[in-house]
C-alpha cells in the first residue's frame, strides 16, 4: 500500500455548506471510467483506492489517498506517484465542476433525510461538539 497525505491544509470544517475537501474525496475516490483507480488498474498497478478527509484540533484539515498496490505497482511505485500527481494536475486544470458539486449536495440531502435515528441526547452532544 502507498499513502499520500496533505496535512496542514487550511481548516475547512467551518465551510460545511460547500465542503471543499468532500469534493476532492469524491473526485479522487471515483472508481468509474477515466478515474485514477481505473487508470492504475488498467496498468496492473493497483487493486483498490480510498480517500478521506479529516479535521484536527479545530485548526487544520487533512486530505489523504490510500492505494493498494499490486506486485507490479510495488515494483513501479514511481509510476504510481507520477500518476497521482498528474491526476491532481488534471483536476486542478479542470477546476470545480458544478455538476459534481450539485451531485454531492443532493447526496448529502438524501443522507440527512434518511439518516438512522439517533438517541436525542447523543445527537445534541454531537451537534454541540461540532459547533
């Protein structure tokens, strides 16, 4: 496995309406055609890819990518690294795509509307902590 982490990004948790890191998690974690994972799999370099974001100490945010490599991927790790950064450049050059932002917004609304019921006290504590 190889991991990429961008720590000490500007703290984005207050930007809960736009969730910029969720956008990156979605773009890099996408598994369909023309995705980073599909490219790496076609090259025989990777088996799986996961992405996540996190917020630390109410001061910094982190974005990370974990890629499970094949034996060929381990032997060609420089090619994998280059592919990740080339993909990042492509994402940067394309800019924010409105249709992806809207899709993530709709998924978030559905997740909220159909979320599992929680104990009221636990829910209030969670909300207070997040505030």
